[in-house]
C-alpha cells in the first residue's frame, strides 16, 4: 500500500476492499488489530517488504539480472531501476533515478559490441587456420591429397 514510506513501516496488516471496479480502499489496522468492521468484499493483507524479482544484492542475482538485460528483455528492469530511491530502505518513487535506466541502455550497447567482437575474433581465427575442424572426412582426404600433389615435383630425365 502507498502508506508505507520505508522498510520500518511494513509491519502489521492492511485491509483491502474493492468496490467491484478498479478502485481499492486500503485501511491500515494498527498492530494488526481487528477492531475495524470488515466491509463487504474486503480481505486482510499482511504488510511486507519485498524485493523485485531482479536485484543486485548478491552476485548470482546480479548476473541473472545482467543476463536478462543482455537478452534484450530489459524494459521492466529499466522502469524499475529508474524508480530506485537514493536512500536505501525507502519506498521506490516514480522516475527518481533516471540515470539507472541510462545504465541499462549503455550495458545493452556494450554487450552487443562485446558479442560482435567475440564472433569476429573467432571467425578471423578460423579463416587464418585451415578450417579443418569444419570439414567432413571426404573433404579432409581431398585437402591431404592437394597437399601431397603440391609437394611432389616431376623428375628430371
């Protein structure tokens, strides 16, 4: 609910009621007490502080998030990163850190450049070599025959 400004505020229970449309009414119950009359279509929701499915808190999730960005499924991560507050433990606010979304865009360009560079190096390496790793058995035999013919010289009489 929007009443929680930070991690410390996420305690107790909220009562959520829907009017049948898109509008919802949230009532904070002090300390989780049930002294408020529940109204029709309402239910209790615990107030918890959760992280998004992506985060940079540990190395595994950091790599998974960067892999998600590199696979070009980055829109939701960029929107969430732009909402990260400057003070840790506070509620995200919309577009408070737009430079974080800029990081995602730069990371995409760098990762595409790095992949293209890696592919170019691999292709260049194999073009300088004989390329025998990609040949069939018949093609390898033909290459050996061509080398043998090239090394033979006619005899002088």
